[in-house]
């Protein structure tokens, strides 16, 4: 797993929802710590807020395992999986223009 390097404008958290949905689409199931490693620019608070919003919108499922230490897994819901073609297209576009935006943010 390689962490994503976000441009400065995306670090506010407003743009991380689509990224989280894309990652969950690629990896199928991720734990909170794995998401933090994949998106190191996101603070713990921002990541938690984004995950809660996506869950309340019905785009991701949150599965809690009753064990010590607690274990929580996130995955795309049925509704979230319906966004996969859109997210894949956004990823292709992002990779195509990544160099342009990298030059402007550095």
C-alpha cells in the first residue's frame, strides 16, 4: 500500500470523500489504521468525520467487531459500489493531470 500524496487544495478534507470511496473500492475492506496510512495528509479527526458522513449517506458500511482491542472495518455499501465507474474515471483523469497540479502546488 502506497500513501497518496494530496495537493494542497485537497488537504482541507473537502476532497477526501471521493478518495476514501476509491480506496475502499480498490481494497474492498479497510480498517481505520490502514486508511490513515493510505491518506497521511488527513488528520484523525478529519478522517473520522469523512467516514461518518459517508456512512450516514449510505455510501460505506461500518462493521464493528466486539473484541479487545476494538476492530472496525469499512467497505463500500451497495450504493457506494454504484459510484465505482465514476470514481475510476476520476482516478484516470487525476493521474493524467497529476504532473500539472504537482507543479502548481510545490
